C-alpha cells in the first residue's frame, strides 16, 4: 500500500514539475512584443518614430538607437507599459538594441 502511495506521489510530482517547465518554456521573449514604427512625417527626410509594447500585462525595458537624417546616433531606454504606444521623436533610422521584461 505504501508503495502505491509513494508511486502516486512521485507521478504527481513529475507531472507538476513538467507542467511548470512547459509553462516557463512557452514564455516568449520580451523582444517579440516590441515593435517600432514610423507614422507621420516630421520633414522630407524624417518620420515620427513610435514604440509599441503589445504585451497584455507586462512592462518592457527597451533600449533603442535612432538617428535623424544628418543627425547623431541617440541611444536611450524606454519603459512602455502594457498595450501601449508612445512617440519617441523624429528619425530616419531605428534599431532595437535590447528588450527585457521590467523587474518591478
């Protein structure tokens, strides 16, 4: 009888551990929820740069490098909240350097 209980507990522990591991593996990387886009023009060479966070409940820390035509490269961190869009400024080019989930 004790063997059956021990076997049942081991089987249950294995199933629970496997379920937790599958859930953690299913988590998509933060970068998959981040998008940059150009919407509207600032002048004939630059467009309005927007940063979108498409995650439904997590804030993402995003490091961007962008440059206006004829300007310097700018690098900064942004913290877009869940399901949000924010305008960054005028740019001709943009690159996402890093995206990670916020720790708070």
